[in-house]
C-alpha cells in the first residue's frame, strides 16, 4: 500500500503532585488533545477529564473501524458506515479485555464476506496487535 510509510506520532503528559491528589494534563501532536486534564479521580472514580484507558478505547475503536473498511475494500465492498464502540476492562492494575461493538451498513454486500472482513480487521488492526488482552467483537451487519 503506497500510503504506508514510517510515522512517528507524539503525545505529552505532565503530572504534578502525589497519586491521589495530584493532577495532570495530556496533549497530542495534533493538538486535538491540548492540556486535557486527567487525575486519580478521572481514572478510578467519576472525575471530569480523561484517562489512559479511555484513550486506548478511542484508539482501538478508531483503528478497528479503519481496518474493517480496508478489509471490506479488499473484498470489493464499500460500506456506507461503520460505527464501533470499544470498552476497555481494567482489573486491578491490568487491562484484561477490549469489547468491540460494531454496526456496519453495507447495502448489497455478502454477509459472509463482511464477517470475514471483520475477523481480519480484529486480528490485523495495529492497536489490536499491540494490546495484550482478550478482544471480543459483537458485530451487527446491515446489508
């Protein structure tokens, strides 16, 4: 694929204070996140702000949806839409599971081919490859 090249993406985190009362900010190279706050409360309770697990869930949902589109394209299928939700489970201090829930609309497509494309995307998306946890996929196909 001609568009594939070596890329480096960056993010920055600054933490101030102790674990429970300290606070931090996270920023990304693109500035989509620009000093977004995170803290113990946003990670382990219900505070306002983001947390690493939420960012991993967003990355997995986005990566899977793009990989799924690519896999469908390899099968001659152009989806009208792919909507994915990722739920990351953390038990203790270990990430143990990513549950992907996806609805794909691909009018006129062969449902078996769509299922095959989803399985390939689940195994092949770069974020799936880097996560050392169980990945499930609940797929709804609208053809």
